[in-house]
């Protein structure tokens, strides 16, 4: 190294992978080591697996570029490679690799730079004993102090062990200097001991190394030849031998040029499963050289391996659990990033991050950490974090049905046995109900263990499933109540209406006799036949048909609120009680004429209002079916491997290994530990393409396992699963988003007290007027009997006027103003293919200021279609139609959506429903298919019209045997794995389609690459027009999808959408909706999948496509039956007209009340305008009819 003046350098900061601290300074210490050093830039290349889009590229470049010592970063998505230029005195390649790996990607050093190859005098390792460390601050001070010293390569400080693992250059630094630096750290409490240490020297001449790689997926000798041919061409490989039967390969290589992990990755890139043999001696040497502080992690590490060290005796310490709300997570890489980094810290026992719920569950040692410190650790990783709740690990609750108990002794036996079991916190058994309620620590005992304990005592045990939610969702009890109330009231209400009509007719014909009830109709003095009939018809309705109104009114008054129920009950009760009293008084007095009563009021009111309540709850039950549909997606049983039996999914415990058969549903969220398959996760992502699952992959409860059997370790069970979180999101939306109260209810809050005051003032006013001028009462009081005392006459007349006010003011027209318009409006919508669920969506649609469209199945058709067939004419040996026949026949045996799309296209192009014969079919998930195809020549034979010929002229034609074709269809890796070269021009053609979000498929026939097919989800014809129309109406249009950014942007460009949210999870769709709502916009969400249902429920207006899933349809407010996006525009226009009609109806109703109430109160009696009680009821009915007729005008 060229010497330079000492003054020209300063101690550099160092980025340490094994610690979550970033050094900020050196505590003012100055180090004079007496060494001169010149640092040259180095460059290293790292293979990065797991990048999916440019966002991944940017995040890696920003994270690595911010590290001290990194000079330049260039990441290539297509090459899956990162090229880094750095200062080797400040940071090492392994540290850079670990930083990338901690972001959730698989990172592999392709080669160490030449100037970093270790020499005889390079690095030495030592473990120093340090006394006096008490907390994380001490660890941080030591780390920052040593990290700034030139010559230090890595530092790992252990608070629990009281040690410092140091790697340093002994030519630049001595242990005595290190000891002095540490003991000088303020306040000078550290005491450092230097044990005997050995320098790890690497030979300058590195001999050839040998590594054994285990390989799964080889089926024949061609696989062996493909692997040997591919790997032997790699730089640094001396020899390779692959054994088919032993499923392994032995590679001899130059360790200065390549590494075992690079060789393993190369084999895996060919489509095989590969992992390093754990017994390889080279690996241990490589680990020792690469880093002392952290072991080398490969993607195939054993599940039993762990990164955190548990100190002796830590098992006896109390373990606590805290939940942290984490924001900013977008994909599985974020989850891996958080879990890996937290597990490196002492005191953290386990970390489980739920992406959908945005929650991290952390078990920790309270003696070493507390929740705020955990939040700080997550925040340092770039995520938002806050403590949700903290509790000891005591969260298990189990409700069981126990049979066979006969007395209190059985109860005591079960409870005492359970409470003696370690981990059970509380046990309560009820003999009367045969139920047991158990609380337990789920880390010490499981639900199945509790079941076995009780069964071991000789009792029968079964799980009590929570049906409470389903019972409250379907509204069946309320529907039954209001249906019975309506029908019961209707039975008595129809005769009452008939009698009212009879009264009006008789009154007009017998005015000279005082109306419709002359003396000759009395069956008793004071009791007429018609009053008796009214009493008999009204009484059952009052006490039976209206009992639910009384219950609702009581609850309302108990909370200090006066709504429509209170007004209805008040009017009907006063009318009934008053009528009953005046009738009894008339009978006691022996009146010649039966008094006028209000027995007709309760049946009429109860009939109208009960019908409205019945229809309201039917609509609510339809809406709530969304949750029932969601919950039906959950698997009911799970096969536990350790038990080899099926158990209820509620009894699956975290850590159980579950077997999932082909075609079965995943019962819980978990990680695959064995097997390879494809999974349909469209309920979460919305994308129809299945996703490959292999060891280490995460699976989602409710998704479907397509092909192979899998063994899955449960990580999230019960209410913690992703599907349960979606259910919770929809449930919260439907319960927290209180329906907009009908305007009638809002008005009744003021209307009821107002009418009560007017009614009371009417009583008082007429009492005063009656006592001051009795002649006024006599003039307007019908059927005045001279035998009745004057005071009683005045009181009767005052109450009659008061009852008339209540009768005419009863908000029947107000109550009908909204529902009648809604019924007509929804009917008009249904006739036009728009299903609207109630008044709230109609009221909301015209207010919408932003519309968010899902992509798949909403803007697009949701079904893959072949968009291009490219035949490589310079290689193809068959014409296009034969290529299509071969491809269609081969893909006809595939269950993959892409294969079905290809088969459908080929059949359409060939104009046939029958294809050739396929045999020796093999499908490799994530790669492609291989098979043999024959009998396609029959598709192209010329048909000749049959003719009648003589039997002697029969000529027998002998055709050669139909040829057979060997077919390969799949991606690049599948072709390379089978020894076929994908040339640059073909790769460019594929890339041009892939940049548009399309899938490119290669076809090889008889070992020759001959065609490429492009498959994509095409845009609906009307999508662009609908979006243009909405934009012209001043509505903001967004697209939101779980698909990748490239595909989303391509689709958005086609339809004219400028604002796109891509790679969005269901819970994040809700967040996007809420963000727009916070800006004051009324948001409509248009979607079709289960993954859209939370956003549909949370949006101000949810619009579902009629061809979508049942869950989405049930969660939405409006359903477009015709699957036409122009109906989104039509629904908004219909909303505007319906709301306008509702407002007109309210004007009618309010004018009626404003004019009717003063007339009923007798304000206009001096000018001869008088309303009798029955006239008030008739006017009430007339107002209702006018409102209904007004609503029917919507049909015009």
C-alpha cells in the first residue's frame, strides 16, 4: 500500500449487519495507531433473487447506497444482479450481502474482488472479555467506538455473555490498543481481559474444493446431462458428476472464482430443487472465512436452525408478548426483513408478522427489552410502528361441550384435573349446561391437550363452534318478527279500511242524523255496531301486532331519544286509550249516540310501518350474507401429520404440521416445509394465475392447493389467519359505517317533540276557550248531549282536537317518502341490469367524487387470452395450423389457466372441438409441460362426399401410421433445463410482451424451438368509454390492483387511467379508500373478487360486477348484473333522479303537515274549516297515496 500523510485520513464509520445500530461518532476519542494506509475502491457482484419490479430495484439501491463506504450501486432486474463499488477499509462484501438479504431477498456473492482475496497476514479473530456492561447503551458505545477504528473488520458485542468478538488486521492494530480504547470509554467502568487468541490464516494458494449438492426433480438421464453440461461451463468449475439414483451432484471447483451457493443457485435456476449437503467440510471453512459474527444462510437452511442465541437459564425467565402495529409493509420481503432483524437482538424469542393485519407479534424477555424498544427497532428498519397491546402469553380460550357428567363430583373432578395441568390458567365447568370454559397459555398447552385430558377422565368432549356471528348476520329473527307483525296487522287492518270507507259514505248520506252512527245502529246505549267492530279489530293489533314498536320506543326513550317509534306509539296509544275511555263513559251515561272514536288509527299505522321494517331487515340480511360467504371459504378440518387424523380447524395449534392434499383448502396460514405444488390465491390477490409453492413459501388459509401434496407448518391459526382478517375488515366496515338515517328519522327527532307540544297546547287552548265561551264548543262538537255536564263536554272536545293533531301529524307520509322512491328507483335499476341494495346506495351514488376500479375481472375480462402467435419460420418444421394442433392437444391435458386459454384459442382457430391424442404428459409447476402428441393428421384430412358404389369396386386405402411429436411448452428455464437455447431475438420478443404485462410461452416440437405465444388478460370493450364518461362528469378515476406495476401501468394506459395503485393487498386497498375519504371525497369502489370485498364494504359506495364472486356481490351496495362498466355511469344518473324524487316527496309530506296540523288544532274553526277525527285519518291516507304516486313518476 502506498503511504500517505496521517493527517489526510479520518476514522471511517462501519456498517455492521449483526447490529441494529448505525455509528454516529467516536465519543471524541482520537486514535494514533502509527500506521499509514491507502484505500482503493473495490467492486463486487451479488446475485439477488426475489426482485419483482423496479420498486425492488430502487429500495435496494437506496438502502445499500446509504451505507458508509459504498461508492456506487447498480442493480439489474433482468440479470438479477447487483454491482457494488465500495471502500474495503470501511465495509466488506459479506456485510453488503447480508444487508440485501435482510431486506427479504436471497443474496449470493458471485466472486470476491481480487484485492480482497485474503493473504497470510490479513484478518485475525479474538474474543475479548468485557466486565461492566449493563444495558444496550453500553453495547452501542463499544460498537461505535471500535467501528471507527481503522483495521477493524467486524464487531459483535454480547451483553449476556459479556464478550466482544473482534475481527481485525494485526498489521494495523494491536490488542493492547483495543483494550485501552475500551477502558477509556466514559465513565471508564469497563474492564477488558485478553485471552489467548489464534489468527485464522488463509493459504495464499487455495487448493481445489469439492462440494456435494442434493438435487430433486431429476427424472431421466437427459436431466443429468443437462445439469452436467450447464454447470461444467461455469467459470471455476473443474469437474462435475451427477448421480440420478442418489439425487446428488459432486462438484470440484476453484473457491477463488466461484462458491458452493452460486453452484447450487445455478442448478436451481434450471428448474430443479437444489440444496447444499450439510456435511460438506468446505462450507464450514467458508463460513469461518466469510464472517465470524453470523453464519452463512442459504435458502435451503433447515427449519431447526435459528439465528438468536438463548442464554443458559433463559428458559426459566418470564416470556411476555406484545403486539405492534406496523405500517408500510407491502409484500413478503417486508415481513422477512422485520422477522430476521428482530431475531438478531438479545431478548427477542420469536417474531410473527401478519402482513394482512399489519401486525407483528413479538415474544420477548422483559428483563432485556420492553415494547417501546421493540417499536424503535422496527422503526429503524424504515417501517411505522406503535404498540397495540401488551400481555403475558396467556391468550388461549376454549369452550367445550362435556357429556357424561352426572353430579357435582364430576365437575370438581374435571376442574381440579385441568387446574393441576401446567399452562391452564382458569377452568369453569357448568353441570346444568354441560359446558366447560378454559383459559390457557397457548405456549405451554394446546387445545387438543385439554380435550385429551377431559377424555382421559372418561367424559365425552366436543368443540363448541362460535355460531353467534352467523346468527346475528342473517337477521332472521328480526325478519320473522316484522313479517309476523305486518301480516297480523294486515289481517285486522283490511276490515278497518273497509269500515272507514263505509263511514265516509254513510256520513254523506245521513248528515241530518248526525253522521254514520244513528241511534238505531246502537246495540247498547252509547255503543254502536261500528264502534264495537272497530274495538274488536283494533285491540289485537294494539297489543300484539304493535308490541315490537313498544319495545323499540321504550329502548329509544331509555336513551333519551325520540324517534318515529315514539311518535307512532304515542299516537296509537293515546288514540286507543282515549277511544276506549269515551266509549265506556258513553255506555255508562247511556248516551243515545255513540261517540266518534280513533280505533281506526292503530291498525292503519302498524300495517304501513311494519311493512317498511320487514323490507328493511330483508335488505340488511342480504348485505350481511357477504360475511357468511367469506366464512364459508374457510376449511372445516385439517389433517395433522403427527396424529395422522383429521381434527377441526379450530383445534389446530401454532407449530402443527398439516398435510394438504391436491385440491384441498389450506386450513391455516403457514409455511411449506415439504413438497412442491401450485396454489390458487385469487381470493387474496385477485389474479387467476396459480402461484408455485415450495419449501419456505407462505400459504394462505382458504386458498386452494392445485396439484401436489404439501406439508405446511401452521404459523397463524384461528382469528389470526389472512382470511379471518378479511372477514374482520368486512365486518368492521358494515358495523362501523352506520347507515345514513332516513330523513324521516332525522326530522322525527325534532318532529315528535314539536307535535307533542302542539297537541298539549291544543288541549290547553281549547280548555281555556271552552270555559270562556262554551258556545264555540257546542257549535263544533258533534253529537253534543245536553245531559252531559258542561265541564266534561269541554274536556272531551279539547282531547278530541288534540287527538286529531296527533292523528293527522303521524309521519306516515314522511315514512313513505323515502322507501317508495327507493322501491321504484331500485325497480327501474333492476330493469336496466343494476341491482341497488336499498336507499343508502341511491342516496350516496350521486355524491361520488372518486371511483376506484379493480383491474382483473373489472376493467379486464379476468380470463387469459392468446394475443399473439409467433412462429419461428427459420426453425419450424410444421405449418402454423399443425403447430396450433400440436400445442392445443398438449395443453388440453393441463389444468393451468394459461394452458386452458391456449387450448381454447387453438380450437377456435382450427374450428374444431376435438384435437389429437396426448400421452406421457408431465407438468412441472413453475416451469412448463412435456408430452407426446399424435393423431393430429385426422384434423387436416380432406372429406369427400359419400357416393353409392358397387361392392366389387371397393378400393381399400392404406395410410401410413400417424406421426408422434415430442412437445415442450413453458418458460425460458424449462427450455434451458431441457437443453434448448433461447436466442437473443426470441428473448427480445418475449421481453417486449412481458414489459406490457403479458406472459410469453415458448413451444418446442421434436427438440426444436419453433413458436412463441403471448397470453394476457384483455381489456373489456366498454372500459375506455366508461372511464372517459366518468372523467367528463368531473369524477376522479383510479385503478387499484394487487398485480405488478408493469402490468397495471400497461392496462391503465390502454383505458386512459392516469392514477394507478399497484401491488396492493386487500387491507391496503381499504387504506387507499380511507385516504381519499379523508380528503373529503365520496369514494365508489368497483370490484369483483374476494380480495375486493373489504374495500367494497369500506367505500362510501361499493359496486360489484355481476360475474364476480358471491362474496364481492354480497359486500357491495350496487351490483352490475350485465357486467357492463357503462352501468356505473347509469347508476350515478339513476341516483340523481331518485334523490330528486325523494326530495319532492318530502316537500309534499311537509306541506301536508304544515297545513294539516293547524287545521286539526282548530285554528281555522272561526272561518268554518273544521276537521273531524276521521277526516284526519282520511287526510293521512290521502297524503300517503300522493307520495306513492309521486314516486311512480320515476318510471316515466
